[in-house]
């Protein structure tokens, strides 16, 4: 990420952070985001939880049959790496035929404490965490957590 200035708030949603599957790369991303946030500014993002990866996505397949699109979503949980391999196959109606397209990618879930420590290393303090679509505290079965992290305010060198 490269901006041509700083911002008061950065937002990253739809479990985008889970697509960064290396801890080192995630730390670099948090460091870079913090670089472009003004002192006192916020970084708001969401993440799928370990619970969701292990119990909901896991080794499950989901089928979505909509009016013009048929989707097969297959997952494979990798216990050793903690990643979920995700394969999506879309069949989109085009007249009397269907056009097939596919996507394959990985997601990784991180422990909440690991994320909080990484944010702290980047100069961001976790101000709040909520279960997805609520203002409730996350519980062990929460599937997605929304984080709000704040960059420390600039210190006044004049002492006022």
C-alpha cells in the first residue's frame, strides 16, 4: 500500500486481512497501514476467526443456486498451517449455456492476541472488538470479529 499522504481512518473489510497468510506479511501490512494513519486516527477491519475456519469452513462444501449463477464453494482445512484452501466454481447463465469460471485462494485465521500484539508493534492500540454485525463482545463461537485500532496521538513537543 502506498498513499500520497495520510488519512484519519483506514477501513479493510470482508476478511481481506485473512488473505494475508504469512505472519511476517501481516505484520508488514499493519506497519504500512500505521505509517499512513494520522496520529489519533483509526484502522478498522474485520477477520474471520479460528472458530470459523476450523468449524464452519473446515472441509465443507457449500452450494448456491441463484437465478443466473450456480456456485460450488469447496474448502479444505490444513491443520498444520492453519490455512483454509478455498475453491470457488461459478456457472453463469449465458443464454442457453453456462460459462464456468473458477477462483482458488487461501485464508488464514489468527489468534486474537496475536493480532493485538501485531497491531501494537505497528503502533496501533486495539480500542474495541465486536462480533460481526453487532456491538457485542466476541464469544468462542464468533465467526468474524471487527477490530478498531487507534494510532497514538502525537506528543506535543511544546509541553502544552
